[in-house]
């Protein structure tokens, strides 16, 4: 009992995630095994709240995952996050990214910070393409591959548990090359007349 | 909108990316980063490249023009406009009768249909042609966490 009480909040949320995933993926067999839990979940997720997001999450599942992620990110900002928590945060990010529900606050910097915690070193220190395992269980197989950042792919099980992370440094560098033209046209690089023409012409071309 | 399989970048999106003084610059950058980070298959048309690179050459010179060309060719496949595609695009231009809907935009529309791609653009005429576009209203407004 003592162990149960001391279980971290993030572990409890992970268990809730797993229960919800099984309930959603195979409701009928879930109901056959745990009718009382299924009944409780039915009342929490009535049919009108079961509308699916692009990835297939219900509104409630998405809200729950967003809340979990928000809590984990608060821990990250306080510097109070373990490698295990970083792994769980990356899993939540992968699910929400696949769902197109990942908030803009989870920016590249945050993701690189999480990857640094997971890897034990900055991503930039990895110079050759490599796959780093997230589990000691060799029987666990990846079924989904989600690109979180260019050159960084999260390999996940069907129920979205992280199996490994595949890093391709040449694609990471390629991203920097691609982004070089963004905001390339600086007003200061031209005369004032050219600047005015540039701004008005750019807006004329591109603003709907 | 679920993650699209293919996205074609229109000249209007490229203009928005080029200048941080552009009205849609921030949204354009967020969308572009989202697309390249999620490794979505990106396309653009040879006419959009010609149109936008001419603009950069005029505004900033050949060095910036080269950086742009290398970056885009790294990021996206090119839909090379054929004579029939040119003729179809020109029909769109004539029908739209709008100074904002350039021949470059029209080739994007033609390519989007051929490739079954979503268009990354800030040009509302694509909606008139029933072509799905990015960024979606939901994505632009979303800032929940």
C-alpha cells in the first residue's frame, strides 16, 4: 500500500493512458473483462463526447493527454524531470503531434531539451545515423514511426509506447540549410525606396 | 486537418516566408517548420520558383537567390510545368481575373489536382477552386497548452 501511495503522478497518468487506450481500441473485449470499469468509462465518455480528432483521439482523451503533457512540461521547466519522465513526455508529444493537437508552446527548443534528457547528451553530439533504444525489453516491436523533428523519428508500439529513437544527423543539418531562406529579405539590406517596394510588393503577392 | 501526405508550396507562401515584415510571416514559418519536421512530401512548381526567384534577384541579388534556390530544391520536389499544364493554368488565370492569382499560383492549382496534394498558400482563390489549403484556421488559432 505504501508503494502505491508513493507512486509518482506521472506513473498514475501513464496507467490511466493505458486503460483508456485499451478501452478505445477494443471496447467490447475491454467490457467483457472489466464490465464495471467499462460502465464507469461509458459514463465519463458518453457518445456525444466521442467525436474523433484527426488521429482518432476522443475530445476527452486529447484533453487528458494535453493535461498530462502540461504537467510534465511544468516539471521540465522547474528542472524536476527524470529520464523516464522525459520519455513519457516525448510519447505524449508524439501522440499529440500525430493528432495535430500539439500546442505551439512545445517548440523545437523544448523538444531538443527533452531529447537531451533522453539521450544524456545534446542531439548535436550525435554524428552518425543511429537508433537508441528506450526499453530493455527486446520483445517490444515498433509499429509506428513518427517524425517529431526533421531527422528525429520516434519509434512507437501500437499503443504509443516509445521503443526507440532514430536520429539522422545529415537530415538535421539539412533542416538548417532549408531554413536559410526564411526571413532572408531584410529591409536594411536595401535602399529605402527598394524597401518600400519590397514590402508592398510582398504583401500584394501574398496576402489574401 | 490530419497530416497531409503531399503538400505543394505556392508562391504566396514563399513570399510570406521570405520577409519577416509580411503579414502572414509568423504563421507561414510555423506551418513550414511543421511540414518539414513531420517529413511531409513537399512540392512546388517550376513557375513558382521562376516567379519568386526573380523577385529575390531583383530585391536582394544573386547570392540570396542562390540560397533560396538551394534551400527549396533541398526541401521540395519540383512539378515541371508542361505545355498542357501551362494552358490549363492560364485558363484559371483568365477565369479568376485577379492580380493576386498569378500564373505561378495557377500552376500550383493544376499541380495540386494532379498530385492530389494540399496547397500551402495565403491566396483565397484556391478555395474557390475547391482545393484544400494550409494553414488551416484551426492551426492558426490553436495555442491551447
